[in-house]
């Protein structure tokens, strides 16, 4: 392995690449065609990301709930707050709209004005029957106003579910088929019946501002936003990086070659997603633009080295060989460290992160091979660089920047260390102020209409995020026992006291409504039956749930009568508040439901996401530590010195601490989107360290181990490429701030900030550390020949035929 990475190895690789140019280009073309053919296998996500592993206890409980009651996220709500809605014209328009929807196979049933049913006592058969709330034969302005008043004042069963008595807001329900609610058919249904154009047209006809929400609707539009932003990111990343590249190099040739390389890399990344059969999620969607942002620095280092070499001696063949033999090893190591930053996600137990890590890791390695092959080969067919192509190497702004760096480390080294310590202390203080947070909709696009509709339902009905409580009575028909009903009722009273949760619904609500119906619909009797009343009310309920009438109870109790559910919805609150609510509910559950008689579990999408966030944060902290360990091992392999490991890590850990501190001071919480920043930024920022130390090694040998001269020479030559790449990376990651997803914006801005800190740290703190340690880090023992000798001598094999 050591011999593979020696100078002679890279000389051999350079020779093979340049002698087999046509064959390699054909292989790259064929592989690109193959990857393009895999695009057809790409899939788009139809559910929220499950952050927990499949075998996690919370996931198992959620699956158990789904087995008993089916998918709980199949409800779409369409609502409004307008007192003028209830008139014959609007009712006709609305029912035409709903009747069209009901015909679709994607719909199980709807609850609208015409569908609304009320319980009525049937004394003849001693049961309750469901009768229509609206009699279509009596439709008139006066009749509808009477029914509106009845709905709001005489049907407490529907209060908080279909209407808000205080504000007058109303919502109707569309229950999607549970078998297809998480498939592509859901998207077709939403876009066909609930598109913005369709709803806008209906609003105009009704004269009412309609609000559409519910998990199937949110998932569909959210997924569509992810797909739309892939093109935005790729286009923006190509535009900003190509402009910066041209600004630095002032060469259409260099810019076009670099763009060709990263475009092929993007094609391969899409092909990898298709080949592996992974879904495009909010995370995997950022991989193609990431390939552009990470690929351009590779191109900068290789092209910049080629031009520097050509400027020295004017020999194209020697310059191309030196590009590979001198920079190949360092570029391999920088790409390995970047890939390691992403690859650590593979070792988490979250499928979402694992897939993201695998695709990113593979494509960064692909990208390295692509750059190393394509750039030298294409340049071998190009004319010799002209003076204008090399002019950027001596630009005034780069000279000014490099001179400032030299003066800072030469004259103000004490100040450099003082500032570093100050930033370290400030960062640690800020870290202690960071909070862990996150919710299902927190990072969704705030400017979209569907997000504004979510806020409407939060204000009027306390949210749309389902939270479920499943009660196992441990015996058939136990859910209908009087003692169980009273316990459920008391728990629901506690839920109603929590402002972040909506009015709960369970079998208790139905039993209360049954009592009200038994007393001829008098709302004053909307309460649980007394022990005496049970004797004559419960038989009515039992008779009402015989074959053919199961729908009355199947949403609240499973088919055996052993399991009951309480459904509530929650506002968009962070995981910190959610944890307090969970603690309060669990305390009440423990008090009401003895473990020997009941098993009570909290579940639902909101609950699973909250648990997943904490699980993810814990795992990503471990993945960051693993990334640091892995990269430390790479540094140990390269330098064989504990001192050099510390010196190489310090300039890269400091920016992470600074960014974390900044998050604490600015109130940016740790959540799934922001915790990714550290592993990604660390893996990329170490690249500058490797390039700097690689050049430092060369200069030490060339200058007979004279430290100061070697450090300053390294700053002059490597500093330009580090400056270019850091600027490209900063603006490249900044394109993610164009996203409408809060998490993607946070990821882009925080990574960009961290990499800017890392550039200054590697250009100022790193050389200052090298100078301060003098001879102790300037010996051949610190830089052993076999592992990091990337200094190719001038006796390269003659390959002049490529000119």
C-alpha cells in the first residue's frame, strides 16, 4: 500500500493515463451512458423521512398501531372561515366538487355537508342509526341557516373536529384509501382535484377563501418542492461556480472543461440513485449540487498546478505528468477525507442518513477519478496555454491577500494564537446555549400556500400533525368497559388542558354522543352514561355495531374490542416542548392505567419524528466523532507523527466549534438539518490542510529543511489554490440558501460559514503552528518518504508524443 502511493506509483499512473487517453475517454463515455440509463429507476419519496431504524421500539409500536387501525395520516381537510358559505348556491357548488372527488378510487369516504351524519335513536329496534344531517328536499336559505346553528350549538361531538365554535371556522374531511395514500397515486389525486388552479377556481365561484391541509396533501406538495429545487440547485451551482472559475482563471477553455467534468459527475450521481433504487428525499436531493460544489475545487487544484508548472518550464508533457504525479496523491487524500465526512453517515442506523452517506461517498470517489482522468487528457489535446491564461497567477488581489497572510503569521503570531484561544472559548460558551429542536413541518417552505394553510389549522383547530395514544386493555371487548371509558375520558380532559394539542377524539366521544342521542339530541346530555344509564344505553350501542354498521366504531376501537385509540393533533412545536408534553401525558397515563391491566403507548407521526430527532442528534454526534477519528487515522498514516496529527486537526476543529458557538448565540437549534453541517464541513475543510502540508513537504525538501522559507513558499503557492477553492465552496454552498426549506438553508449557510472560517484557520493558524514548533515538525521522520512523498523529480518518463 505504501508503495502504491509513492512518487514512482503516481509517475506510473500518469504515464498510463496519458498513453491510453482514447481508451479511457471511451470507458468514461460508456459508463456515463450506463448511469444515464439508470435515471428511469429513480424514485421520489411519498412519506416523511423515518429517522429511526426499523427495529427501534418506537417504530415497532407505530407499526403495531398501523396494524390495528391502519394508516393514520390519510386525512385531507378543506376548510374556511366565512359566515356567508351556508347558502343554496354555495352548497350546490361544494357538493358538485365533493361528489367528483368521491368517485375517485383513491378516496375511502368524505365528510362534507351532504355526507354529514347524525345519530338518531331507533326505539323500535333499540339501536342508534345514522341519518343525514341535511335533507336535500328542504334546501333553502332559511333552512341552511337553521342547520348551521344546529351544527355549531347542538352537536358537540363535531366541535373541534369539524368546526370551531368560537371563531366559526369549518373544515370538511377527505379520507384517502389507506392502501394508496403513500404511493404515486396520491400525487395524481392531489394534483387532479386539489391543485392551486382547481382550488382558486372554486374559491372564486364560492366567494370563500379555502384552506387545504392534512398529511397526504402536505407530503405531496412538499415532495414536489424537493423535486423542483433539484433543478434550481444544479442550475445555481453551475452558474455561480462557472462564473467564479472564469473570474479566477479568465479562460473559457478551463471553465468549459471544469463544467464538463462536474456535469458528468452530476449525471453519475443521479444514476447512482437509480441504480441503488434509493428515493429522492430532502437529503439525497442536495447530492447533485454538492457534486458540483465539491468537484470544482478538484478542478481548480489540477488546472492551477498545470498552469504553474507550464509557467515554470513551458513543457506541456512534463506539466501534465506533474499534475498527476505531484497532486494525485494529495487530491486522493483530500477526496478520501471529504468522502469520509459523508461516509460516516453509513454507520448510523437511520436508513435516511445511510442512503445519503452511501451515495455521497461513492460519487465523491467517482468525482476524484473523473477529475484525475478527464482534465489531463483533455488538456493534452488543447493548444499550449497563452500568457493571458497564466495572468491570474500574479493578480494583484491574490498578491495582496497572500502578502497579508505572510505579514500576519510573520509579525503577529502571538495575536494569532490569542485570537484562536478567544474564539475557542467563545465557541464553547455558545455551545452551552444550543438547544435541540425540530418538528415535521418546521423546515417546510414557509412562503408556500400550503404552509400558510397549516398555520390556519393551527390557529383554528390546533394543528394537523397526528399524535396517537393506543390503549391495550389486555382482554377482548375491554375497550367498552365502563372503567376503561372513564379512564380514557380523564386522560382526554388532560389533553384538552394542553394548548398545543387539539381536542381529542376516541370511543368516549361516540359514547357521549350516544347518550345525547338517547335523550333526543339534547346537547346537555353529551357526557358519559352513569352506571344506571349504562344498562339501557349500552345495548343500543351494541345493537348499532352489529354487522353492516361497523363504521360507527371501527375508527376508535379495533375489531376485537381490545384496543382503543385516542387521536389528537398538535401544533408545530419543537421537540423540546414535545418532550415536556410527553412527560405530562405519561405521568397521567401511569396514574390512570395500571400496568398489570393496561398497556398504553404514545405514537403517531409527530411522536415518531420527535423521537427520531433525538436519536438522530445522538447518532450524528457519534458520526462526527467517528469522522474525526477516521481522518486522524488518515493523518497518522500520512505523517506518522502524533504532533502532526494534532497540528492538522486543530485548524479544522476550531471552525466547527466557532460555528457551533455561533448557532448558540444566534438561537439556531440543533436539529436533523443543522447537525449534518459538522461532519460535512469537517471532511471538506481538512482538504486545505492536506494540500498545504503536501506543498510544505515539497518545500522542506527543496529548501534543505529550512522551516520559515518553506512555510512562506507554501503560503505563496498553495495559498492561491486554497483561496480559490474556499471562495468557490463558500458561494457554492451558499446556493442552498435559495431553498424554500429551512433545513436546507441552514445547512448551506452554516457549511459556507464554517468553510470560510476553515480557510482562514488553515492559512493563518496552521502555518503559525508550524513556525512555532520549529525543528520538531520539520524533520524527515515527521514526513516519511513512502506515505507522503508527492514531490516528483524532474526525471519523468519521456511522454513528449502527447504534445
